[in-house]
């Protein structure tokens, strides 16, 4: 403005002779005046903006001051709001970047289509694969960000997927061939031609084909589509061709009775190739999964599945063939080979530290075999055939055990006769444990339970029933034999060993029931029960344990009755012949009576020598109880007692006790000892007791009290009255 004022002063003082000069100066001054006015207006506007900004800053400061006085909750909410706004702004920036990626990828789709239609020699495989991988990045982003763009990529994929698959499969096959894939049987991994260039080409081919599979999974939404199946198929195809050449055709290597040939071949192939796949092939595949933002999987799992599937199909066909022609031994041989292969397959999974999905491969391997449908009226699956075959095998083995001359003979391995186990029981336990070992690898617990219920439990029931059936026959045969005969000792030993074998099986069943396998089976059995209120068993074999315990008890009872009958029969014959009424007869024991008791005594001592201590204690108690009960009833029938008869009865009682067991305690024969005590009372006391007993008003308790006053216990009032009456005659 000062400059303008100076120029105006100069104009006023100057003398202008030239009119044009005056006009020029006028124009110049007018412009400068306009510029000054404009500058003034701008400064005014700038000043106004500064004032507004100051007001805004002032308001913001006031807002900050007020926020400082808010409580923690309000401050936290405000902070979250600010952070949310910041995050939103960042996401908008990221989305914008991804938006640009998607747009650029969409532009390249037409270029890729053009490349596919061109002659393969015009564009290098590496260029095609890298362009595809770049486009796939946008395709995966579109599934998250834009339905419209995803539709565009979906249409593009449907257009090119078939041709792309053919091209990428060809690329991968060529790259695999270039490195010398697959290894020949016996060849080592170092013989593969894996260098930087070849490995780079192979990695890109693997990543591209795997990415195509992932795009299909994202866009086609097919339930039946299995990821990595195509890539694994390309890898396994050369090996599967060799497998078919050797084991599917008419070559001498394809023998149904040599399943270990093809399972062994496949095992070696897995062991030699799986480490290579993990080291060289899994990394590019995992990159493809990361690009798709999917759960990462390795190719090695699908590879194992591809080869094991070929083995399971071969096994299923051979099993069906062997069953159809009733070659049951061959069926078991093939199934054993399958179990062995499954074992090695699982070991491979553990050794190579494959993913958890690989365990599903093992389960699938067995599932394909066990659920295989067959054309048979009775058995609809191979699993049902397997049960039938194993049953027939078990029955044959059990029949072989039963048909031997002495199935209950003690095993030659028995060191102590008191812990002897019969040869048939040893054979059964070996058979059962063979089944446990073979069936323990069945992956599905329900199938394992089904096999246990269909085969192992019934088999155990059969051997227990056989023991129940054999016991009476063994004891009867032993009683019929005479001392000195060759069969005498054998028959008594077999009878005792049969009982000991049941006791041993009871212990064995308890141990089996506590193993992890049968604990799991028991839990599954309880869960599957329809009646939840039913009593719960402690272990899988509890009912069989109880049956064995019942068998042992029954066996001891039979042995006790046998010995008791021998004693009772000997005594009754002597008493019937001589009685006890004569006061002057000889007090010596009858020779026939002594000889008979000696035979019985020999038997009881033999049983005692063969039985475990606890079993003999039970047996001797039962022998004594039976003898005591029966002979006490017999003594009720004595019409009278003489002094010689009473004295001889004392000696008979001692002989009876020794026949059962040396130094048998008196409490084992309480009735007989009570009768002798009653007979031994002075005659006056006996007469007095009889007088009391003749009183019809006496009840049972009064009779017992009268006997107790004389130190006599353990007699029934009926027996006491009859013996007392006979003694007083």
C-alpha cells in the first residue's frame, strides 16, 4: 500500500506530455489498486480463519480438560472409541490396498486365459505358473471382501480349471521325471537328481497344482472334493502302476497266499519316499495353504493315504476271494498281513511325525477293509466274515484241546503241583492272548468290542463249561480206579488240576480286565447299555470271573462229597454189622472198616498234596461237615449203647478224624464229639437227663440248657433225646 501511495504521488507531481503514457499509468494504477483490495480481503479471510481455529483449539482444550475429570470407565470407553476409529481408518487403508490387488488380478485373468489357448512353446511354464499364483492371491482375497469380484473369479475358474489341471499335471509329471521320481525298490534318496534349478521348478509346479485344488475347494463348494487328492495322485501314480504290474496281473508275484509280498513292497515304498516328500514337497504345498489362509496341511498325509488305499483294496479283494472258496486259513493269513501292515503304517506315522490327519488314514485303511460289502447271504461285510472265520478257527483249536487223551493233565511247565495248570487251560490262554494281541490293533473301539463279545467272551465261556462238564466225570473215574492201578494217580491229579486251572483262569481274567484295552471296552459297554439303572460291572470279565469262582467252589464241593461218601460208606457198613449195643464185645476196630478208611485217608492226603492250602482248608471243612451231619443222623438210629460200643465209638471217631486229616480239630466234627461227650456222662446223669427229656413240657431251649449244663454243645435237641434214651436202655 505504501508503494502504491508513493507511485500515485509521483504521478501527481510529474508532467505528462504524452497522453498514451497517462493512459498506461492509469491502467497500471487501477490494477495495483485491485491487487491491494484483493490482498486486503484475503488477509481478512485469513484472520477470520485464524480466529475460528483459535476458537476450535479453545473448545478442544476445554473438552480435554473435561475428559481429565471423567471416571476411569468413561475414559476407557472414550479410549476404545478412539482406537476403534483408528483401526477403522487402518482397515480402510488395508482394504484399499487389497482392493487394488483384486482389481489388478482381475485384469490379468484374461491374459492367463490367452496363455492357456496359446501354443505351450510360446510361453514358459514358469511364467504361466507364476501368473496363476498371482491371480490366485486376488481370488482368495475376493472371497473375503467382495461377493461381486468373487463371482468374477468363480466364472474365470470354471472356464479355465479343466485345461489348467491338464497343464499343471503335465508340468508336475515332467518335473518329477526330471529328478528321477519315483525311487526304484532298494534305491536310496541320494540317487535323486535334486538340485536348485530342478527343485525350484518342482516346487512351483506343486504350489500351482495345490493352489488350483484350494481354489476349487473355495469356489466349487463340493462336499465330495478332497483337498490334495489330485496332487497326491500325480505323485503316487508311477508307484501305483508298478504295484498293479506286480500284484494285480497274471505275473508270478501276484499270489493270494503271499500277502506279505505286496504289503512289504508298499511298506518299503512309504519308508523311502515319505521323508523326501516331507523335506522337499511339503514346503511349497504349505505355502499354497498360507496363501489361501487355510489350515495348513502337508502332502505327506495324502501320499500315505493314496498308497495305503491301494493296499486295502487289494486286501479286500483277496479276503473276499479266500472266503468265497472257503480257504479260511488263507483268510486269517491275509488278515494277519493286514494287521502287520497297519502296525508298520502307524509306526511310519509316528516316526515321520506326520500330522494328526495321518492317524485318520490308518483308521480309514481298516475301515475300507472291515466295511467292504460282499455278495453273501449270511455275512454282509468282511468284518462279519472275519468273525465267522475266527470262530471256526477257535472252535477247531478248542476241539483239539478237548479231544486229547488227558486234557486236564498238569502242564509240563508246572514247577509246583499246588499251582499246576492243565495243558488245555495253558492252550486256551495262549489262544486267547493270541486273539488279544492280533485284535488290539483294530482302530475302532466299537469294532474291537464287537469282536470281543462275538469271539473272546464266548470262547472263555466254552472252556469254563468244559471244566464244569469234566469235573464230575474226572472224580467219578478217580473213585472207580483202585490204588496201584496206573490210572489211579493220574485221575486224581487231573481232577485236582481241573479245579486249580479254573482258579488260575479266575486270576487271569481279573488281570485281563485291568488292562487299558478291556477297561476302555468296559466303559464303552456301560455307555451303550439301554438300561442305565442296571448294576455296573467292575471289569469286562467280571461275569466270567464269577463263573470260574463258582466252578472252583463246585469242584471243591464235588471232591469233598467224594471223600465224605467213602468215609460214610465205610463207617455205615461197620455199624450195620456190629452196632454199639454189646457191652462185652471187642473194642477193636473192624479190619474191613480200617482198610476202607485207609483208602479214603489216602485219597484225602493226595488231594491235600495237590491242592493249594486255601482250597484244601475249604475242602476239609466240607468233608468233615458232611461226615459229621450224616453219621450223627445214623447214630440217632442206634437202639442201645453198651460200654464196649461206647469205647469202640471213641476209637472210630479218632479213625474218622484221621481219615479226613491228621490232627483234625474236634470242632470240625462237632455233632459226633458232642454225642461221644453225652455217652461218656455217668449213668446217673444220663438217667437224670432222660427223665428231664421225657417231660413233654420241655421246649427246645430248655433241652439245650440241660445239655449245656453238662458241657455238651452242638447237638440238636432231637438227636440228644434219641441218643440219651438209647444210652439208658
